[in-house]
């Protein structure tokens, strides 16, 4: 495409596409120029069940034949939806019905379906600060007013949510949606306490809004108590729950979903076209997971716990003499660091690049500014020995980047 054609092309873009112009629409592969990949939340490649998936594919094809090669159901393969319900009951003691589930192309598309169904330009949306940057990018495409609320050790600060909702009510407006990450919040790390979960649901009913509960990492709990999901606690149809197999099976399978009140399902289906989402891979994943799910997840928990502990050890050894604050999540993929007082962010970026350590700067996770003194590290991708080594290198870079 010539430069003049490219300019013409850009003038034809919709306003929604312009909002996201220049923002990657997919997570890139780990960089080959980086020695310590702590930037993206990539699952551990050594944990992918290659042999098991090969066997599951063969078993599925023998059992289902041509049915596996044709168009699927609009809500997604029923066997997968039944498996999701079984997963919820197995790990969270939550009851769900396959008719309340719609399958999507990963949790990214699942979240996009919910945002698309409820958000119009100019609407008010409440989000945590910080929150998942991928969701922020998707929300921005719909042109809403994003009202952020802080996160503390108990998760979303519900008193701040109330202040936001009450302010909107005084203006004669209503919040369309509250987006929250309930377990091992990305990037900050805390899990919502039970009292915060209950308070958030009460607010959704009082102010007549919807909660979108994002739970991409819930099965990967290393320690601590598993709390009831918002969806299970709610009795009034105010919660949509998003989930994924990307973190426990493999990102490449691209299978996520929404679990929602049945009346909402047609609204989500209206954004899908093409004969069901990935009916072939839905079958393969179902055949594998229904035979080995508890044992497979238990193995993953051991893998990621070791990675987290190794990275924390490297950071603790190098930053113990500073006032840095390092999160200690009970699960998930990420650490969140408040940098020591006086850290020069630009100098840190330069020193980390020289050490070939990649991280994600804090501002990426804030809708309305902030995060300059924070960084996010993913411990999920590198093996423990590299996580430890890279964390020590980064810790030294942080110390060296402090203003003298």
C-alpha cells in the first residue's frame, strides 16, 4: 500500500477503529531480543499437554467423525459448555447451566462481547485502577467515560464505587457496567474479600447496573481460600462471568466464554457470526479436559507457584534495603511492584533493556493516568531459574535507577 493510499485508508476508518489505532489487537510472541521475558502473561510452554491433546484429538475424531468438521451451535459446542459447568462445580462449588454459557474465541472476545452489548459512546463505566490493559483498550473503542476506582489488599474499594455511582445518580445518569477482576487481580494481585464481593453485588442492585466479573486465573490458586464467585453470590441476574481455557490448557486453543443470565445470551450472540466458535477445537479441549482436568490443574499450580517464589526471592534479595513494595499474590501470573522512592523510570527502562529484561510499565494499566512508579512482572513464562536470575538483574537495575 502506497503512503497516499495508506492516508486515504486512515480517513475511511470508523471512529471506533480510530480509538484503537496503533494498539496491538493480539498479544505478540515473546521477543527474541529479550533474554528475560517478564512483560507478557504467556503460559508456560513446557506445561502444554502435547501428548494428551494428540490422544484427545484422535479419540474425538473416532467418536464424532464428520460432526467435528462442520458448523457448530450458535452458543458453542454443548459438550464444552457442560465441561465449563463441571469445572465451576469442581473448583468453586458453583452451579451453572450450559444454557447460560456462550463460547467465544478466548476471553478477549468474551469480554468484547459483553462490552459491545452494554456500552454506547458516552456511557459511564466503572473500572479498577489499575486493571488489565487489554480490557481498557477494548473498552476505549466503545467511547465511554471510564470512571476508575482504587484497588487495595481486599480488591476493588467498594466505598469508592459507591461514590462514583452516587455522583452519576446526582447527574441523572447511570453506570452501564462495573468491570472487575476478582481473583489475583491483573496487575495488582489481590483477590476480592468476601465482604467486598457482597458489597459490590449490593451496589449493582441498588444502582441498577451490571457487573462483569473477569476470572481468567481463578483455578491457579497456590494458597488461600477459594471464595464464591460474584456470579454465585448474586441472586438477581446482575453478574456476567468471563472465563478462559488459555491459562490452564494453552492460549492457542482460543476458547473463552461468558456465563450470564439466560436473557442476555441473545445480545451476545448478535455479535457472533460463522457457525459457532471453533467447534473442532472445542471438542478436542473437552475430550482432554474431562479426562484429566483436576490432575492437570494441580500440576500447573505446582509449576506456577515455583515460578512465583523464584521471582520473589530474586527481588527480595536485591530490593530489601529499599522501600519498594512487591505484591505477593496467592495465584495467577503476575507481580506488581511499587518502585522505590526516587526511581527514574526512563533510566530504569534503559538499564533493564541493557540487561535484556522486559517488563510492563505501570501506566499501561490506568485509564486516566497514573502508575508511573509501578511496573508489572509476569512470572509465568520463564523457568524458575531464569525468573530468579532475571529478577536479580532487574532488582539491581531498579537500585541503580534511583535518583542520587
